[in-house]
């Protein structure tokens, strides 16, 4: 068969165009920027607290001041990390800047000057040629073609590349024709895959830790320091969130970082003052609070926190003397705060301080004043009631306890429980037993899971005073069920049974008490009394005599009575 000459020429042209287009792929030719770019790629190594190696990976620098990108997996469980650059120099990792666990990527910072790659600001089109840049310069840099560029979060790309990844090249940079990095190589499904994947470098560069993010489970997986947000409000939130989850050493370090990053913000000095006060360094705390006030934009808030810190020290650590901190100073600070910005919260703190100074009349006036503000609450009425209790005005005190309870609606929720119990105790003192029992009944409904034997004993006592004898017997029985080794409860039960004429029951209770504690004289005492009242004086007097010999002071009078 004779071939057409024109057809042969056209085929040769097509082949030449094909070979020209993919010449770098077939011949391993590499762009001119490769030699310089390899200086930006590094090996990452992470270590546990004991120094043992946890993981190893790759990454690359994106700034001259140590910003770098890599995958996050090696950081999990790590207490320390280093990078080894192309010249073999080790640089310590100083902080985590941002993390995304879904794509297993991290932005972090190292100490020292670094040579960066430039991140492309635009997407790389499908069909474009790209290169994978490994840690060490190779004679032939692996190249491939973009097969797919899927958009996520409306602005970033996830690339599919026609390329087989060499071993140990996860998190190496994927670079376009202009020498700009477009993505980080992701872990392939298998070593023989002919398609590889890369996550947008712009996306990883955008990662930051937010204020709420400081306590994310992903970040808590590494002990390496986390970088505070650049926004001061977000950084303050990060401090607050870190206090609840991070260990004390990490928290101290974070506060110092905050002060260094935001030296003119009051919050760092306030948090450090709280830490120092917690470690009894009141002088150091005092200095930090002065700095907080000096730098505060909201002077009232700084003076309020100063007053609160002093007040808490005086209430909870009164025996640890620091002459500069007194209740008078706390009072002066809170009044200064109120001068800058009158607020009900500041007045409430003023009342608390006055109460601690035994100035009950002044404190009472403020508490009652605040019941006409947005702070109206059971706590305010309760505090006012305490003032009247200290002033021996029980009538007003009980009325205020009622006002505290009126802030809740039935059926009560658990937040009402402390006030129910307080009113029950106040009513007991006022001999209003049945009202006290009603409060204790409501309290029992709310706190059933946490009530102990002592509760049932106290209510049993109130029920006796209120002449509710069957309820009293039920409660003392419940106390015994909850604490069967407490012989005092058996004595209380036997005493009540004797009082209501249940002599056989009292004998059984006394014998049960003796089975628990044979050396307890009360068991013999109540056994003897019950036997005497039942008509068996002979045995009863023997048991009373035994109680006397065991040192029971009541036995003598009872022997004389029944003999």
C-alpha cells in the first residue's frame, strides 16, 4: 500500500509538537528556578517530651522570617520539633500558626532567617505543566500535568496531577512554570498511583488560630506552643479559652506571649496578676495590676478587677498578710471604677466589700437598691437577708428569703436549691418547722441524686419538732439505710420509738445498734428503757446498769426512775 506524502508530513508535525510539549517530562529537563527553589524545602522532625522521635515529613518556607507549611500528622503528641534546611542547618519550631486536620496541613513558625518560595496568587489551569520539588536537588525533577482543579471554600483549589509521587515526598511543594508554589503534595492512596493530589498553598498559608480555636481538640494534640491571633480581641478570647483547657506551664507561656505581642493591652497584665495572686505573689500581682490600670482603655474595668482581686484575697486567704492589700483599698478601687463608669455590677462588689467589713447597714442599702435594677436576682435578696440576719432582724430576714424564692417559678429548677436550703435553715431557727420541712421536701426533689444521710437526719429532727412522727421515723430509717454503721442514728430512732410508745420496735432497734457496735453504751441505755417501759424491769435495769458501767451519764437518773 502506497502512503500519501502529505499524510506522512502531517503525522510527523503532530509527533514533533507532542514531543516539544512534553519534552521536559520525557527527558527530565528542569526549569531554571529549581536550583534556587530547593533551598526553600526542608525535612521536618518531631519529638516526644522524652526526646524520642515521633515523626518525620517535608515542608517549605514561605517567608524570610520563618513561616513554613507542612502536614500536621507528625506534630500530634509532639513536645518539640525542628526543621533541617537544604544546607543541613537545624532550626527549632517555635509555634503553631494554624491547623486544618481534615486536609492534614499546618502553618508554623521557626526561629531564624529563611529563604521562601513565592505562593501563586492565581489558580493553575487544567492542562498546565507542574513540578514536584523534593527536599534534595535532583538531576530530574518529577513533572506532571494538572488533570483537575476542584474549588473548595469558594476560593481555593484541590489539584489532581498526572504524576507518580516519589517516596517520602508528602508536603513537598507543587510548582508552576513561573516557579511559584501552587500546592502541598498529599499522601497518595498507594505508592503505585499514577495520579497525585495537592492542596492549595494559599489555603494553608491562610490558616490562623481563632480565639475559640485555642481549645480545639486538634490543637490540643500537640504540646508545641500555639501562636496568638493578631487581633487583640481574638487574642484575649484565646487567653480565656486556654485557661480552661491548657496545662499551667503552657498557659503561663501564652500570657507572656500576649504581653510581648500586645504590650499596651491591659488584659495580659490582668491575667498575669491573677496567676501571681494564685501563687501568693501579691506584690507581683500588685505591680501587674498597676500596669493594667496604666494601659487600660477602659479604666473602670481595670479598677473593678483590681478590687475583685484584693477582695478575693482578703476573703479566701486572710491569713496570708500583704500590707498593701486591705478591704479599705478594695473599697477605694471599686468606688473609683464606679466614678469612671457607674454600673450595678460595681455597686454589688461595693456591697460585698462592705459586708466583709461588717458594715451591714450600708451593704443592705446597696443590695436592696440593686433589686430595682437589671441585676435583680435571688442572690441579691439572699445577701440582703444575710445583712438583716447579722443585724438580728429575723422578721425582715425571713421576708427577704421569701423574696429570694419568689424570683423562681414552680416547678423549681436546680438553681433554686441553695436558696430553698437556706430558707429551710432560717425557718428552723425561727421555729417554723412545718414550713422548713416543706422547703426541705422541695429541696429533696431537686437534689435527690446528691442527698446524703445527714439531710434525712436534719429533716427527721424538724419533723419531730413539727410533731410529724411517722415522717420522722421514715427519715431516720432512710438515714440508717444510707449509713448503717452510724450508731447515733439507731439511738435517735429508738428514742423516737419510745416517745411514741413503740416499745417492741425500740427494743429491736437497740439490739440492731448493739449488733453494729457492741461497745456503744446508748444501745444498752435505750434497750433498758424500752424493756422497763414494756414491764420487764429486771432485764431493763440490768441493761441500764451496763450502760452506767460503760460511762453513760444518763443511766444513773434512769436507774433511779425505774428502780
